[in-house]
């Protein structure tokens, strides 16, 4: 029995291998995190590429147990082939997913659609929040992760999303700030979930933290250096985690408030792994027009890439 079209999404980011399938509106998402040695703060691109090459066959074997590709009339594969939707954007890890997508598309005689990792994050948030109407006019997106902290003026285009940087960090991405403090504090990398939990557990005095924000742009390196020093002085680990997350939250809010006023925009999507933080979500509970995806769709995933492929194929974007 023929089942029409099947939509497959593939994303190979710096720390996660991801697949997603849209089966008539029912989404299947599979992810496998890359392994980082204890005490280290990241992976080289060559090592990440190697791990993706091992993870992709495993995930496809898991996928095969849930769905038979042969039952579908047509298959559309979408893949994140680069970090951002701008000319010259490149990162080796995405060639792992892109190469695999091309091979699978050739074997299955499937249509192949390329998009960017950042656009996938934007679409995953829209899909998660069910805020499709947000695309009707320009909106703001804050992409906050280990490698990126960018405030984006986002507009729907015929080829996906145009994301223009209008704010964010000038030095240290928020996720890297968290990881450096976390590793220094003795947490395993990536440290986000540990620092977030520790910050939420802190019950001491809520001291005022510093933030360095000018015209929507943030500097975190000074505070990262300061927190590193107080860790060396045996400061309470929960206190350091609280200060770190409070500094990030306050900085993001100031950056957003500036951009909202400058561009006359109210709607803001929070995307990327750092936006899954319970602490940050609580800090933003009093700010209107700010939308967070479900935590699992804040972190790297192929769901947004899959949805983008479906929307492009159906002429909706």
C-alpha cells in the first residue's frame, strides 16, 4: 500500500548527530550526542566528523525499525549543510550529514533540499511553539548555544529565513561561558544541565551581578575571568553557577529590550541549547512576546530541518 510522501531531516552539529522523520504530521526524532573526554571543553572538527560518521548508520538502523521507506511514493530529504544561511558559511561537521544525505537521496531517488543549522533551530522553535503566524512579518530570534550567541532580525524568504545579526556577544558565546565555568567547577562537559541545576538550587543571598551590554551587544569574557578567580578561591559552587546564569539572563534581557525598541518588534524566539535552561526561562517569565521551544527542541535536533524541508516542498516558505 502506497503512503504518499515521507520527509526526512538530517543534522550533524558540533555535539549531536540527529535524524527526524515526518510521517503525515507525526514526528519521530532520534539524536545521539558526541562524546567529549572528561576535563576537556569541546571537540576538534575532525573528531566530531569521525563520530558523526559512526553515529549516522546507527541512527538509520534505529529508524529502519520504526518505518519502511519502501512503502512511500516519494521521499524528501532535507539536511543542514552549513551553519548559517549566508554566503561562505562553512563548518566541516556539516559535510558529514550533507554527504550522507546525498548518498541516501541517490540510492532512494529522493529529492534533496539543503538548509542551514541556524534556520533549523528557528523552525524547530516555531514548530514547537506552534507560532507559525510569527513568520508573517519580521521577528527577533536569539540563537544561544555553545558556539553562538546571536540576536537575529529574522524574515521569511522563498529559500528559508534571512537572519541578520543585530546583537549578541562580541567575545564569548553564552554556552562557552557556562562550559568554562562548569569545567573549572569540576562538572563534566557539556556543563549546561549541571550549571543550570546548580543555579536553581542556590538558596543563598541573591547578590547583584554585573553585565556588560551596549546597543544590543554583550561582553562575557570579563565576568568569566572574574568567576574563574573566585572558583580558585573556593567559592560556593552553587553561588558561582547562580551568578553565571544570572549574568547571562540579565545580559540577554537588556540586549532584547534594546532591539525590541530599535526595530519596533515584539515577538522573540529563543533557540539553541542554552535556551533550554530552566533558570533562564524563569528569569524571562515577566517579559511578554518571548517564546521558548520545548527543551528537547532547543538543543540541537533535526526536527526543524525536517519541517523546513516539508514547508519548502509544499511551497509554504
